[in-house]
C-alpha cells in the first residue's frame, strides 16, 4: 500500500529477467480512481486501455521507519553536550546549529558540541567553528561505527537536527532510543519523528536564536533530559 500525492506522475520499472522490461506509470488524484498505464522499455503502450483502480483513505496505511525497540541508556557526559549526527551537507543547515551553540556557550561556558558524520561541508564547518572561536569546544568525529555512534548519542545531553527537509529523521529516534531529546527544525519529516515538548523541541527553520533558546532550556532544566 502506498501514499501517492495527487497531480504527480510516478514511474516504476521491473524486468522479467530477460531483455524485456515494463513500467507502471501512476497519476493519482485524491479519493478518486487513477489510471495505470503499462509501457515497454521503449515507452510504447503495452495495453490498449488504462487499468482503472480506486484509492480511498481506507485503503492507505502509513508505516513509519523504525529501529530496534530496546532503549540504550548511558551515563550522560559531565558537561552539557550537544550532538549533530548525519551527513555534512548544505541542506542539513549544520551551520545554524553551530551558530546556536555559540550563543549557548556564551551563557553556559562548560557546554560542548560534537559533530558526527562526513560530507562536503566538513571544511566550511571547521572554518566556521574557528571563526567563532569554538575550535576547542567543537569536536568533529568524522564517520564512526555503529557502536561508537550509539555511545555518543547516549552520552549526549541533546541531539540537534537543523535540516530544512527530511523524509523522516531516523537519527531522531536513534537519539531518543538512547534517552536523548532532539532539537530540530519544524519542517516536513521532522514533524513526524518528533513529538514536540515530549521527545524533543521543534523550532523555526534556520532560527539561530530559537535553537539556542531550546538548547538552554533543556540544559538548565536537566529533569527534562
């Protein structure tokens, strides 16, 4: 069962193991029937008339991504620690998290930030940390193995996900499974993986001060961790 937004065409291709392959092209509309047109690899129609199916809300189920159910608890670091885990890409807005951490660190000097992952923005992010005078307070781990990832998430006081869009946000529930709340952008995908004010905080996209305020609130009110 699939959730298919309206006014969009979807193409799925499969092969019978030989030279011939077929495609299914779907152009659905909400709560009405939609047409399925079978085509061959050359794009020619494989049937004389469309197959008409019906989609209603009763036929749709959403199954969210998941992880191992067991909760892995670790002793938190002796200092306030904020962790970003994921690829270091422009759309992830990690610079926003670093700038927010800079504000938090001015108020809570013992705080530290851990950045875990690799990507083409590594150099620019290190330069930003240096420019803000945070080179001794931000640690870049690069890529780590599964065991180290879980340990870092577990020791962290807060995880941060400032991305402008996510399909779901698997790192959010990975952090939660380690007993760590997540501060994230109030955007598609992350709204689904975070229960605001319960498993984390949702804040305005790219709002540095809002991220810093959420960091400060969680650090000061340790009982919320």
